[in-house]
C-alpha cells in the first residue's frame, strides 16, 4: 500500500492522549465527514473531517472515533470492514484489524456495529463530548444512544447527563500547532510559493485566467499536495475588486494587474497565499503606488505578529498605514483620525487582515477570550493579508480605478516574532519584475 508522507501516527496518538486527559470520565465521539454526491453517480472529491483527522490521521470515509476518558483511556475506531469485492471497485481499505494496528487504536470495530456498541460505551459515563448542530441525522443518532442507556436505568445503569461541545476543547488544541503540523505547513507553504512563482512566469497578455489556474494546480499536484485548500482566485484587472472571484474565465490584458489567491492542501494542512503583479511584467506608476502601500501595510502588520501582541494588533497596524496612504493618494479626504474614526477606509479595505490557518483555511480557534482579543502565542499560525480594492465611483481618480491588490502571507508565531511560511513567493516590486523578465525571456 502507498503510505502517505505523514505515516507514523505518534502525533495523532499523542493528541488523543491529551484530549483524553481533559475528558474526566466523559466519552468523546468524533465522526469523519460523509461522502457527498455531486450529481448522479459522481462524488465530490472526498475530504475527511478536520477534527477526526487531527485525532486519528485516518482518511477513509464512514469512520467514527470514540475516546473514553478516566483512569484507563481507550481510543476506539469504527471503520469500514475489509471487502475484497468493493476493493476491486474503490481501492484499498484498512478494515478494523489493520487500522487498529497501523494507527495505534486500543480497539477497532466495523462501522456497522456502532449503534449496537455505543450504549455500552456510554453507560455510567457522566458526560458526552460531541459536536451537535451540524447534521440533524447525526444529532438524532447520538441522542438515540443516550436514550437506549436511559431505558436501562432499572438495571442500575446511569446515562450521561451532560453534553459538551467537543469542538470547544479541540479548537484550543488545534490552535497551537505541534512539530508534525508545522513540518506539513512549512512544506505546504513552499509548494504554494513555487506555484506562485511559476504562475508569475507563465503570465502575459492574452493568456486566460484559467490557464494560470492550471499552472497553479499542476504544481500543487506535481509536488504531491492532494488539492487546493480552497477554490483559487485568479483575477485579472477589475476582477480583483470582486473579493471572492472564482470564475477565472477572463483574458489577461496588457496594462492590468493579476491577483492570485491560491494555496495547496498537503496531508490536510492549508496554505493561503495571495500575490498581485502586472500582467506585462512592469508595474505602472499608479499600480506601483497602490502596491507599495499595501506592501507597507503588510510589513507593519507582520511586525505586529509576536508573542503577547493581541489578535487585532496586526489589523490595527495595517489599517493605520492604509488609511494614511489613502489620504496621501487622494483616494480619501479628511484627517487620519477622521478616516479611522468614521471608517471611511472601508471603501477600499473592507475585510480583516487575517485568520487562523491550519487544517482548515479559516482554521479553528477563538479570536476573543472573555470579550477581549486573545494574545498571540508561539505555535499559532495566522495569515496577514491586507489589500486595497478601488472600484470606480464619485471622487475616485480614474488613474486608480479598477486596481485591486492583496498581499497575503502565512505567519507562524515564534518566540522571537514570526516565521513566514510563504516566503518563497516573491513580493517586492524588484523581485517580481526580475522574475517576470526571466519568465518572459
Ligand atoms: N483564501 C481565503 C482567504 O484568504 O481567506
Ligand atoms: Mn486568507
Ligand atoms: Mn487567501
């Protein structure tokens, strides 16, 4: 069997042990994601559930992890049975015995036994940790198991009385990346950085946005990443002012900028990089002015990513630079204080400066604790992605109209400040123009 690069499931086992340590005598139940039909017999590409994968490393559909706390924690996998006939059609599946061995579970059973075994696993447990509210059928199934235990009350069995949201506990674990996760995120950043370099070199007037998307996707797969972490945005000219432009069907025109927001997913982990550069390889005066402003805002935001800084510090730093720049470029009138107070900068910068990054591109973890922005700590990974999107309108100088710029990097908080995981993608004007000259040669 072809083993994936993150075999050796010690990291997953150690996460289960840490979660078990927080369970008391409770039981955690974590299902993976269902397969989803795209149309008729065709499925969407399968993607396991991030929580389930974080705790197991197991990628097959139709699987549930049950983790029992207490003095002797048990980690139990329910998964698909071996099936020689189905494996001819769909490929290898572990089956419970091999999965238990390979992934280090204490026990493993066929998924068909889940309903029969869950009431016993829940008996005399005070609480259940599970995520309810995402799938009504799953919710009903969990409550059904609890009701079976309740129905056994006369035989002296106690049913769980508390249900806690499993995500609340695991989100906090996922927020601080371990070494195995960081190795994958560094590699994902390097692959995506290489893809952005190739995209810059392939860009020229007359090429279609989807051709550049193909260059990115080709490099992701060529280097072993399984998928894009989100639908790539390849937005030429005014398309860059549509924040979630994913059509990628336009032609790239001489004199326009191209904004690319694309990152691969490697063994479950996302990268998320945006670069903006001129289609013909040379920034015009107005394009350069806007670009340098966004780059300066990003530099200020990155300087604010360090332990002890609060979550919003990078955003505040970026907004201060952008607001000043919008006034200097005569995109806005007023004083810096009035632009910040009245939030008129939102005409050109309407999104936030970042988000957590990990198994999900918008990753797990609270941004505020007890009403206050949380402090950054070493091991957290976040994006830093200021932008400027200038739609034509009253008072907007024509020279700047339809320019859209975003620059996005992935930052790991370290003891000293931060490490940029996406540094392979060039972003200074000089580096971009030099790379594109080589690409166009
Ligand atoms: N690509 C998604 C984002 O930047 O948040
Ligand atoms: Mn992002
Ligand atoms: Mn992005």
